[in-house]
C-alpha cells in the first residue's frame, strides 16, 4: 500500500568518484550548454563557472548557484534534459500544476508514484502482457482518482513506456482540465460512433503520453460504456500503447467503474485518508472480485 503527500524535493546527481576527471569536465560543459540553451546562462557565465571550478573543485551546478547565476530548479531542469528526462518549468500553463510529476519529478509525490509504478509493473503489466489496461477506481468523489491517474500516467511516460490515459469518468470528467486538452470530442463520442481515434491528443510537454478526454458528458454514460465499441477501442489502444490507464467515476454514485474494470480485468483502488469509510472500501473491493476483476492494489492518498 502506498501513501502520497507533499514533501521535500531531492535531486539525483552522480557521486564524486563515479566518473573520471575528463568525463566530469565533459558532463559539466554539457550542463553548461544546456543552461545556455535554456536561457539561464550566457557563454561568458559558463566560462566564469568553469574557471572557478578549476580553482576550487566542486560541481558545476553548485558553483553556479553559489555565484548567484542560477536557481536550483534551473539546474534540475538541465540535468533532466541531459538524461532525456524532461519536465515542465514552473509557470508553464500547458498542463495543470496538479500534475505534479510533469513539473517536479523529484518531489515526494514523484517518489511515491515511481514506487507505485514499479509495483504495478511487477504485479500487473509484466504478468499480463496481453492486457495492458488498468482501471483506477474508488468509492466516492474527492478521493484523488484523477490526481493519481494523471500523475501515474506521466510516471509511465517518463519511464519510456508509450502511455495513453483514458478519461472514462463520463459523469464528472477531470483529465481534460488537468492536461489542458479540448473536451468537445472524446470517449463518449467514440463510443457513440460520432468521432474517431483522432480524438486522442498527444501531450507535447510529456513525450510518450497521450490523453483521450471523456468529451461532452452524455445522458447515458453506463449504456455507452457497455457497448461493444468500448472493447474495440481498448483493442485498438493495446495495438498502439504499452500502458493504458483509465480514470473512472465514483463507485458510490454509479456502477460505471465496475463496467470499466470488468473490461480491463484489473483495478487499482484509490482511497483517501480520513475520508473513505473502511467498510465501504471493503464492500467495493468485494464487488470487483465478484465480477472477476483482479484488485492489483490499493493506495491511500493524502495529497
């Protein structure tokens, strides 16, 4: 069981002695070039830092920060780009700040999501390669299903897994707002055979991630989710993506989430600390198992 919450940020950097002096210089010059490309330093600034480094030793980023030339967040972004692990700058409005991993992958939320990602790879995705889809479910509203689904999707994309997030909450959809995508055409329109798969949107700031929004809220969500076109959609997505995550509606309000989970055969149950009644959580878990859905795990969300 995992817990999500706020916490201090940490940055992973090579330890001293892990690289040769020549390689270290090459790495520092590369970081300097990335900082120049990002508009954070000038070539003259880089030379000043390298000169200071040659006199006193130490890491390029630490010296540049001590000289007041850059901020820690700018070093983190450059290191991420160096290792092909890009994330968005603070203030970027192309994605909601609630998608924490898109901005701060080294945060406590990021560490928790990566731990969850590892467990899901071991317990579900690597064991059932013919079923790359997983439903993210829960009992009531406000428990954080959409938050967990969005950040987990980013975590898989950052791992290099081609990932699609499907907003299957046709009652109170959230993913279009989190990823700033148009909601006019989406899952509801595809299931009603009024739209094609071009309703799926790639997220430019998160390479490898695509989002299929719910679309306009329909009057008959459960009937749409029960159509054969839903199975056809999942089969098509499985041919294109390694990971398919489906956000679902609250189980306390409808049986939609059970319909979705029955199609994926696997579910991750999200609960909220001091909000989700344990007895209702146990009953929901049992209801999923009764329809042959494997509950891969549960997560308490305190974010």
